[in-house]
């Protein structure tokens, strides 16, 4: 078995998929690409009054949000994308053990009790081996139980394959409860629940003209762990050191984090129970002050002046926190009030494709930890979008789920979550960032050079 994998990280892990939502697809770990460019002109005085009081995201569609559509889908975890680079920029994976140790780099963390599916596409040159185009992770222990898992997993994978024009996949099961079966005298399926699950999964896929070309199991992705083939108990081996995997090395050199566990991601969006109540105590005052400033700007005939100053306030605090400053509870409340202006929020999407993306993400993380309700959802949506655009599907999925947990009706979070869940490539969503750059430019604000 020889496949190629591009050294670009996968798009993501939707652990809110079958793991958190039975029957939903797990996170796509590939980065899907499309491009677009749009300018936002959603600014018209009193018709765009910031929502300082209701806490409900009932925004009307603007040129930033229009055109996404409300697609429906069943996949829960979005697939990561590796881009359109051909074999010239790809790494060879010639052995099941090499594929298995590359999985953490492809999904962004070390999976446990998971089914990981690699979607293959043909190489541009017929003489080359297939390329791993997406990686999807499913939780083996969803909240709703295991009934119907094979059908749910197959439906999700078939959706992604249809979107990518793929007809072949590989599968890896990581489960510390698994036991390597005894050798048999003939080629045959491995016994046990994992073999049964994979056989059912393969049948469901074949019914949709997608074929499982290989499936392996391992107890943990660690050096010297034993792996074995699920269709053929006589095919087995030992894992090399994951740290020496060329795929892992390539991801690390590109600055892409490989986290030890998924909990490292969920901790990023956990509420700071110590600071959050203090921020909440200042919110009403901050909103009232913001409203008065906006009303005064309208009376002067200069509502754009309010939007400009609110955006400048956000940018100043991004630079402030990036320099190591710790914000006060009052400052967090003021930022939450500023972010309630949808024009300001839409402009901030532009930071995701520029020099200041990492600094902005640090502030979004801090705000997610100290806010609640629609304010937390706004910050989590900005975080999720930024992670999505740079190909960090696991963080994107967790941030967007945090946004929807805080405000299930948050329209932008819903649109982005659907895009992630159905495997839309990050480059397709870059037009939202260009839209943000356009809004800022209309205010005379330069958000910095675009990267990539």
C-alpha cells in the first residue's frame, strides 16, 4: 500500500460528531479549498443599529453572510483538507504502520477510542499512488450508544466522497480495549466487535460505490504498539515511533500543533469561573455606554464614526493582549459591547487571513472564557472561523460548538458549523475574510497584509 499525504494539516476533527451526536459524521481532517472575493457594504446609518440589549443574534443577511445558504448535512465532525498539491509536494506512506503514526498529525491530536477514515483521491499523474484528501474521525462511544453506527459513519463518509469525487477509503481504529486476534490458517475477517463494525461499514460504503481498501486496528498510537489488519488477522506489525513520522515532522515544521488529547482543545473554550462573574457585573453598564455613544453618533449624522471607533478599540486590545497585558473585567465587558455591533464583528473576520491572526485568536480565546450567552457565541465564532481558515478543523469544530451551546440561534455560527460539518474547504470561506477587509477599508482601517 502506497499513498501520498500532503504535509498540510487536516481540516479537523468533529468530535461533536458521532461522539457527541449519535449518527453524525466526525471531523473532516482535510483542508478543502475554494476561493472567492466579496466586499461588504452593509452600512446604512440607523438601519444597522447595534444590538446592545437583547442578546439575540437576529441579524439580517448582509453581503458578508449572504450566499452561504443553509445547507443541511449529517456529518458532525468536519474533514480536514490537504489542498491540491500533487505528489511533488507530498510524502509517501508505504506501510500501514506509517499511516497509523501519521494519524495524529492529520487530525491535530492523538485520537483515542476512535475510527479514523482517510479519503483517497487519484493522483493527477496516473503513474502515482493515491493521495489522502481528507481524514474523518468518529467517536467509537457516542452518547446514543453504538446501534446504527456503521450506517451513520458510512453515510457521512459517502457524503464527503461524493463531494470530493472519491471512491476509495482507508480506515484505522484506535481503541485501548481492542485485542489482537489469533492468527488463522486462511485469509479471513478478524473476529470480534471491531471486525464486525468494519465489515458492516464496508458493506454500507460499497452500497454507495465507495470501497474500503484497507482497515487496521491498534490499541494506542505509540512506539512499538502492535497493529493488525481487521479483514485479515494474519497481516500485522509494530508501530514505528510517531515522533519520527515524516508526516508529523512536516506538520511540526509548518508550525501546526499536534495536541496530546482532545481535552487540550476543549480546555481552551472552558469558562473561567473566577473571572466570568466579574465581567458579567460590568456588562449592563458597558452596553449602556456603547448605546449612548452610538446614539450620539447618529444625532451627529456620523454613525460610521461609532463603528470606526469600536473597531479601533477591538484592534487596540488585540495588540495590547499580544504584548502580554492582562485585561480587566471592565475591559472585557467593553469589548463584548463593541462586538455586538455586527459591522464591527464582520470586519474582524478579515484578521483571519492576515499577519495578526494569531494575536486575534488569543483575544478570542480569552473572551470566550469570560463571557456567556450571545457574547460568548460571538467570540467563539470568530475563534472558530480563524481556526477553520488556517486548517485547524478540531479547534474550529470545538469553538463553533461552544458558540452554539451558548446561543443555538447564532446565525453565523450555524452557517460556519454546517460548512465545517459538510466538508467545505477553508479557501471557499476566505471570501468572508475579504469581506471583513473591505468593511475595515471603507472605514480607512488597514487590517494588514493578507497571507496565503
